[in-house]
C-alpha cells in the first residue's frame, strides 16, 4: 500500500459569499462613487481617467498573478474597478453627452453578452468555479460591466427620473430584496440570485454615497465627496483587515490532509 497526497484542487480566486462579503461590496461601490467624483473635480477629468486606467491595470495584473484568494489583493482590484467603472459611466454622460438611459441600456447589453459568452465557453456562471485563467477573465469583465451599469442606472433614477439620491437609495434597497426573497422563498437559482444582487449593490451603495457627499442644494447632506471617500476608505480598510484575519484563521484550521491509496 502506498501513501500519497490527494490531488490538490485548483485554488479559488474569489471570496466566500457571506454577510461580510456583501457589506464590503457595498463599501467598495460607495467608495468608488465618492472617490471618482472627488478626483474628477480635483484634477483634469482626462488625467483622472488615465490614472484610473493605470491603477486598474496594476490592480488586475496583481490579482491575476496571485494563485489563490488573497483578501487585500482581491478587494484592491474590486475597489479600483469601482472607481474606474464610475468614471467610465460618468464620462459617457458628461464628456460625450450620452443620456443615462442610453448608457444603461448599452452597459446592460454588454453585461448580457459577457454572461452569454461565459456560459457558452465555461458551462457555468458560478463564482465557485473561478480558479484563474479564462474564468477569472470572464469574472472581472462581468464585475466591470456591473459597476458601469450600476453607475448609469443609479444616476438615471437620481437625476433623469428626478428621484434624488436618498430616494434612489431606498428604491434600490427594495430592488435588492427581490433576488434575496426569490432565493430564500421562491426557488430562484443561486447563480441568478447572486448576480442580480451583485448588480444592484452598485447603484445602492453609490446612491447613499452621493446623498452623503453632494451639496444640500441637490438634497445631499453636504459632507463633500472627499470627506465621504476618506470615511468609506477607513471602513473598507477595517473590513479587509477583518477578512484577512478570518481567512488566515480558516486556513490554519483546514490544513492539507493525506489519504491512503491502494
């Protein structure tokens, strides 16, 4: 009889979906909105977008090079995607004059196209199968599309439809409950529920970030985008530290095991 290690399974590159995951996702969406708005005011908008693009390439390159889920690297990439996705959606409206309704439709079509290509190529849209390679590319393309779509949709409800930031925030709280209730009580599939909720977290977080940062003249709290960005960044750092410690503790509790094989 020989003894050998079980074949090592591919290492996942994305976090477990927990309450902490959703809370941190909302923080990244809110931080991306406030930071993007602050940067394009404090510097030349084209320079801000260029720097955002460079940061995006750096963060994603780092994420792709790491072999397994590492909280700080993953959430760095997610946060930079949040900033750049906001810049992309806002730039299409402000610089190119594209209506939010049109950009929302374009980003929705782009997201659907990515989902279709991902499903046909890999046979599943489950994040539990994201272990690197092509699946990870599809995953981050999807994430970028959801951020751009969410930004345009949030601005559509707040500005074009005239609901304002706070009302839009409560609207999206109601919207995000739909996939949650569908999953818990009506048999909605896990994958569909996850991605539906994932898309809605973007306008949900951004609406409340805008409400806190924008002036009172537009029904905001008037705290300023820079101040809101700083506060959200501090909370985001705390969340990532917590996840890093929890992830490290979980790994130590689950060491590689061996099994006898004839």
